[in-house]
């Protein structure tokens, strides 16, 4: 069995299985033995020319990503190839980032940091997470991890997902829920259905002073509409993802007031790396043994 594996997951290769041949591939060099690859574990950042690359992988049977999102690969997966994501791997890091981001905005930490650098003492009251309503849009495994971390902050959590279940609202309920939320956290996957999901109408329904937290994908939010709301001072936001991404110099988001921005680092943690290695190792052993795989992507996700 021949495997291409991302550098950050190379430690997942079992050392006691001589029939496994692997090559570390980061997408920056000529692909090694492209026609003989059985399993591909891509890098965190998508490699160039994915459709063309997949068309040359004649023996490919499994793509196991180290990300929860699979949008760069899903439209191009050849027939007969199984696609699996890394559901659960980045839950802790992303949930932790979301909590830190909403607190940073509400307690105005970026502004106080700027004051510190300028040597200014500007005492004033700030917002607070306690007693607020946090609306989680896209309540899956990361949403569950976020709610666990919010348990000690004395907040009211409202859940929304595509799949309605006990305690979880439908997306159709959002128009009624958005005006009541102090913080709206986006955790939906990037799909055709979620492209531009948070548009001008969505943002207009949020209450004055509310905070939008995007830990999903940049394509989920209409950037122009978000910039307009930030510039008006009506809403604030914390985003780890942008559209476009990386954010180019001079883009209006850089200077938008009330915005806390990080460069897609929510899941980039040692915990995520450890969990990715554990997942990939277990998945490779299942695949080698012909056992059922986990996190198989089929239908909607």
C-alpha cells in the first residue's frame, strides 16, 4: 500500500508494517509516483491543481483529509474513491478560539492592547459575556465542544443546525432567533448552499451591538455586507477566515472598526496535530484491514 501523507501527519504511519510505503508530500514539489498512490492524506492548505492531480491518481482508493472541511476535494473525487474528513480533530482548538475571540471583542482587548502600546490609560466599562445569548449556527461536533466551554460563563446557548433535533432549531428559525442573540457563532461547512449564507439581510436582523464570530469559512459571509455593517458601527465581529483568503494588503477588512481578525489559526494547535495523527493512524489501519472507515463524506455534510 502506497501513501502520500502531509508533513504534519507523517508520524501517523505505523512503523511496524513493512507493506506500507509512504512519501511525504506538501504540494510544493513534483508529485512522487502519482499513478501508484492508494491513499492520500493532503496538507492543511490545499495543493495546487487538485482536479488535474486526482485525474492522474489511477490507483487511488482513499482521501483522508486532516481538516474538517473537504470543499477543495469533494467536487473532484473520482468514482470509487472514498473521501473522509477529520471530524473531531479541530474541535478543541476551534471552540477555544471562538470563546477567546468573543471575549476579546466584548471586553475590548484589542483596543486595550493598542492603548498599552501607546502608553494610554483609558478606563471605561466594556461588554461582558455573562448573561448574554450565544447563537451557534451549524451545531455539530465543534458546536458541542463550544457549548461545553461556554458552560461556566453563565450564558444562554441557542443551537441551529441543518438537521433538526431535540434542543436544536432549524435554519428556517434564524430570522426569529437572530434579533435575540448577543453573539452569533458560525460553524457551518463551506458548500454551495452556505456560500454567502450570511448576507446583508442576515446581518440586518442581528441586534445593534451584537458580535458575529466566524470560525467556519470566509465564503459563508458576504464580505461587502460585513464591511458595511462594521463601518456603520452597528455590529462587531471576530473572524478567523476571510473571503478572499489570504486577505490581501489594502483590503477594507484590515481597517474595519470593531473587527478582531486572525489568519485562519483556530485549529492550528498542538492538540489538533496530536489528534490528527491519532485519527490518520487509526484510519490507515482500518483501511489496511478492510474494516469500516470513520468520517466518510456522503450526501450533505
